C-alpha cells in the first residue's frame, strides 16, 4: 500500500464516533494490542467516551491494559476470562464514562478492525 493509500485508510478509519490513533501513535496502539494478545489469546476491548486514569487503577491485578485514543476516548483491554458486559457496566458507572463500543477477539485482526486501524 502506497503513501496515498495509507492516508486514505487513516482518513476512513473513523467509525461510530471512535477516534483512532494516527501516525506513530497507531503503531503504539497496535503494539499494545499485539503484546496484550500474546499474554491473553482471548481478550475483550471496551472503548469509552473520555479518558480516566482511574480505569487502570480500579482494575489493577485483573490483567487489564489501558490506552488513550485520539479524540479524548480510551480503550480498556480485558482478559477473555472476565465478563466483558459486567466490567463495562461497572467501569462506566464508576468512572462516569459512556461506553462507545465493545468487542471480543481471539486474534489481533478483529481488534484492529473494531478500532479501524
């Protein structure tokens, strides 16, 4: 894919009000997801509208990884053994952030697709 194709792909990567990483930050997000997948072959993702440093602190010890998305949104990655719906609901209420999207994945491709990267 040439540079123009990459620019078009980045431009088209926005879905359902979810702003994704761009440029070098996209590589950081991909690395986060790839590393997380190596530790957790089945994992869940929750995208929140807004950023809260409390998300990771609240779930410390549960194997959660968090990242900030451009546009002021945040991503929480959970191990597949946790109940995604329950944790999404509890986190949303605890940190007062709306849930934009959720996904489950057993490889990095569905996660990249859900995030539009």
